C-alpha cells in the first residue's frame, strides 16, 4: 500500500532551548528565512506524502498560522507594487490537518493522537527538530525500504560513542548494506550501548503500532515513549533500521542548530 500519510509531532515543550521556546516553538526556528517545520513538510512532499497531520499544543498556533494563507499580506504586496515578493508567501501545496496534544506527555502520546487520521494505513513519522541534509530525502529512502521488507522501518544514524547516551539506540543484526533487523531498542543508554546506531527522527510504521501505543506505560522522564511501544511491538513484529547517511542536525541542540545555519550560509555563497 502506498504511504500517503505522515504525522509530524510538534507539541513538545522544547526545554533544552528555553527561554526562547517559551514564546517561539523550536519547530519555528528560522533556517534561511523559513521555519524548520517548512523543511520537514517539504521533505514529506518530496517523499510522496499527500496528507499531513501536525500535532500542536496551545502555545503553538504560530505553526497553524504559518501554513495558512495571509490574504491581508498578499493584498498589501499587490497594492504596493511588491508582487515579486508574493512567491515568498507560497505555502506547501498539500493537505495539512492539526490536532492538539493538551499536555506534552511524550512522543508516544503525540503519535497516538494520530490514530483516527491514519485509519489503518501504514504511515510516516517525521520529527521536525531533526533536519537532514541529504541528496535523496531520508523519508523517501525509508519508504523504499518499507516496500521491500513489508515491515516497520526506522531511520538510524551512526553516532559517536560518548553521544549515544542522548539517543534511542538499536540492537540487532545487519541483514544487508546499511539495513539492520532490530532486536531491541534502549532509550538513552547510560552504560554499554548495544550499538553505535541511534534512532534518527524518521519512521515508517504499520498501523499495528497503535495497539502497542495504547498499552505503553510512562517511561523515561515520566513520558509515554514511542521507543517503549516499538520495543513491545518487537516481540510480535519485525522492525528494521535503515542507516541514513546524510548529515543530521538536531535543532534542539544550540551547537547543531548553529552548525546547520553556518553550513547552509557557506553553501549559498
Ligand atoms: P523532543 O523530545 O526532541 O522535543 O521531541 P521536546 O520535548 O520539545 O524538546 P526538549 O527535549 O524538551 O528540548 C521530538 C519531537 O516530538 C514532539 C516535539 O515537539 C519534537 O518536535 N513532541 C514531544 C510532542 O509533540 N509531544 C510530546 O509530548 C513530546
């Protein structure tokens, strides 16, 4: 079945980026004049997605406004001989819906809210704070693999040993070039990570995941973790980790956000 739908969870508190995230959602951090989430929506479109659900929270209306037309601004530009700027207002041409997560109870809880939207189809998840600079879209690669293995596929990325404690890390066996069959997932391993492959913000999942999300208990940080539901699912279903080779920037890390801005700045010169 073609993967048409994607969920983009954007309702987290962004605590690592406080105080700015008190008023500006991390997903709206500017990258070359566009918010981070614009890049994610465009990655989804490039990958063949035709319907998107963005999970937001009460103080993230800015995201909803961004993906709406601004007729007032369009009229202003037309009436003031600034038509050449109209293309800057163009919004991605795709059907986007929004749902609110009342309390940021974790990524698993945010995805769970997408059940009625997904409606029994395989679907994609893109975390909007993970920006990939890659020739082929990261999600496109995962969708391609999903059709080959006909099972859940998670994007994974090689990470330096001392940083593995910040990520979900997979255990498993390599089944082909850059493809691993996952046997276990450890969230933020403080000692002895099972591999150097960390979960990397892109997923293609079978709708069965909702059964596991429904029974997941609060885990790391008291939150309902997607990783815990995936771990539970591994007992019954297969899940693969596809290595993503492009550079990944976690914009929740100030260092990586600035590295991304610097790189794009120099690439433009
Ligand atoms: P993160 O854990 O990276 O984001 O979640 P966060 O919680 O907002 O940031 P920190 O760690 O406190 O700095 C990954 C994505 O999942 C969303 C976030 O908005 C982010 O885009 N998310 C997280 C939700 O939608 N709901 C949640 O309850 C938690």
